[in-house]
C-alpha cells in the first residue's frame, strides 16, 4: 500500500519528477516526460505495478522502516533521508540532475556510523505497471527493455534477480558511498553514457543554489516562499517553458471517491498565475519562457483557445481509464488524459490577459505577437462573454453563467484597455470601455443576491463559490465595497470547514452536485489562501495572518502541499505537489509581508 500523500518527497529535473516515500521507496516516476507512461506506478496500485525501494534491510514479513529524519539539502531539490538503526546510521541522497541528455534518477547511499545492512529492490513495470520488461545484462550493465523504452540500471554493488525484481544486498560503514542510477533511453538507440553520480550531485547542487539566488523575496516567510518557488520550478518543463499543474494523475480529492483527474498538463489558468508569482519574486526568464510557450500553443487560433495543453503545446489530451490499476487507496478510476481540455471556460481569457499585462508592467521585453494575441482574445470575448460556460472548476454538469467567469472576462477587457492607454497597441478604445462597463453592470445586476448581500456562484443561483474571493484581488470592486465584505463573510459562514479552511463550493455527498459529480471533497487550499488575502485587504490582518499560518502548518515536513486538505481525515488529498496551492501561498506571503501582518 502506498504511503499517505504527504509522506512523499518530490525530486525532479524540470522534465519529469519522482515521488519518494519516507521508507525510501520511489512509487511514482514517468519517463522521459511528466506526461509519459509511468515506470513506477505503485502509488496508484501495488508493488506489482513498479517501485524502487532503497533503505536498511528488513525482514520480508515486516514493513520497511521509515526514515528517522529527512530534509532537502539547503535550498535545493536534493533529498537526504537518514535512518538510525540498531547497527548504525545511514544516509540516502536522492536527486535528478537537470539534464541535457538521458534522464537520470540517482541514489547515493552513505554510511554515517556503524555497519548497516542495506537492500535495493528495483521492480520496473512499463506502461503504468502493465508491462513486464525484458531485463538482461549488456556489457556489464543491467537494462530493462519493452517496446520503445529502455531503462539502464548502474551500480558498483552486486545485483541479482528474483521474482521479476532486481536486488542488491550490501553493507555500508562510515565513509562508504555507493551509488545507484537509472537512466532512460529510447530502446533503439545506443546505451546512455555511464553515469557520474558524484559530479552530477555537485552540478545539481550548484544549479539550485544559483537559481535560488535570483529570488528577490527576503521577508519573514522566506523558507515557505523559496520552497514553493523551487516546487514551481520543478513543475516547469524546461525544453518548452510549459508548467504542469502537478506531476501526478488520479490522486483522489476524496479517498475512495471518483474525483480523480490527470494534472500532468499545462492549464492556462494555473500557468498564468504561476507566471505572476515568478515575476513578483524575480524570475523573469521563466516568465519569458512561459510567454513563448503560450504564443506557440495558441498559435494563430485564439478563437479556439483551450483551457489546457500538453507540456509542448499538444492539443489532443484524450481521457482514458486504466482499469488494471486499483487506484490510490482504491480510489478508482485511474485516469490519463483530461476530457476537460475542450471545455469553454471564459475565465481563462482573463487569467492569460492578466499574465501578459503583468509581464508588460514588469518590463519583460516587448513581444508584438503577445500584444496581437491579447487583442484577438478580446475580439473573441466581445462576441462570447455573455455565454454560459463550465467555469473555473471544470464542472461536468450543464453550463452556467458563472460569476467568476464574467469577472475574469471583465479583467481581460480592463487589462487590454490599459495596454491601449499605454500606447503600446492600437484598438477600439471607446468601444472596449463600453464593453467593460457592460460586463461590470451585468455581473452586479445578475450575480449579486441583495437579500443576502453576497455574490453567488452563477446568475440566479443561491450557491456560493470561493472563486468570488478574487473579485477584490482582480480590482473588479474595491475591498471596502459592502458587496465584497458581504461576500467574504458569507463564504466564511457557508463554505468554511470546522477548522476554518475553505471549500470551493457545496457538494452533495452521494447525490449529484452542482458540478455534475457525486461525492464530496476536501478544503481547496488555494481558496483558503484567497480568503487570507481578502481578510488582509479588508483590514482584518491578524485574522489573515492566523489563517495563513494555519495553512503553512498543513505542509508536510518538506514544505509541500497537495491540492486539498481533508478536514475529516486530517490529511492532504488530491494531486501532489500542486502548483495551484503553492502559487497562492507565495502571493499571500507577499501581501502579508507588505502589510506588516506577520508574527515574530
């Protein structure tokens, strides 16, 4: 059985990522890209679906021991796990070096004290655990081959095969360092070069140290902000600049439920807000790369803007179910691909335009096509802003006139007007000012419940929606507007969990809810950060700080967050680690720091 979601550490090379459990087991790794088939898929099944455990030897009928302590080495993505055993202490260092060739996962075992018996158990299963590869020796190296893929296993330790698994049993004493490496290569090509683990470790440490030096945030929440920034960098696909929402698929929003989705793609919304956080903390190169990815992905077809694309800009992300995988803690189905790719979500136009606006305002070198794209997006919105859509939460039920979608359409028009007013683009300024006013009026008339003094999820509905918290943050209304304050207080009353975190919207248990799905879900962490932001904006800064610090306490021991928090089970749920959780963490830290609302 896989560990709890928060038991996992993230390592990666900006092209793919692995999850390493506390007991030293890699239970998830897709090669060679984030969205490739998994080689280790035990996270969504059992050990039969592929894993790699490296830790102190233990009896076959006993559970592998969890590391006594673990940490990232400084401000990096190099994981160090240590076990204190009756025979001594041992350290395992796990990392994936940023690559210009074959992807590698390197694990270095180091003796600290005593003499510790160790075991490596490597079970490679291709195609999400379905295919047993042909494992054999080639010029002294171990290689696993299946179809187009090959994975090469290199170590000086003696290995042997048993029960379709490759083992190594060895003992380490103080000062011993024994490396284990797997490298992926297309099976029709020559073997990848022999790894150089120690040089790769030094280069990886240098990479992260130099990258973190660009961070311009030095406030009281620096540790949390830097760890979140490193996580966002790890979720960036370096060759194209695309940013995945998470490196996993089908980690459930409700344990045992059906709300299991593939997040290994680039949502325009998530990537746009990630861009804004990177820009505000000094990372302009990542922002430039994302803008270039956007322009390639959208190309000359903004009228058919998708809400998400593949990490290289692919448009076809067909959804399928992997029926041979039982799912994380039996949360089925396991899905790959995402059928929401072709939904209409009008808010995306606002998020993309806001990101382009921020890039322009922070001095990112002008790109004429980016301005042209922005104008094309507004011309599309002119004709379609008043249509119903599926909204920010990608409902699988009927389309509605979601208030957040209309607000973000207003944002798109407003930011484009600012572009025209700056003189950096030409367009029908007066016409679009009228359009901005029309959208604003429509929202305030049809999306606001006067009796309850709150905006609602959609026109004519009674349900609330946490995305309404973005109304003041986007400048649609000022924070001191009574309708804004009323909405914040209504969400606190109706969408708060007992421990004060925020749900996205009401769900209906076994019945089909407003999103067209049965089941419930945890508190959506991004929404809880938005609440902290809003509380700070309306002057309730102590309350904002307390909520923010409660949210920080939900992070695991390595500073990582999934998509949601289950208040009943008191554990993280949803895909992990989640960009849409770490971005608002950064944003809220910046806001609270600017307001002086922090303790200590």
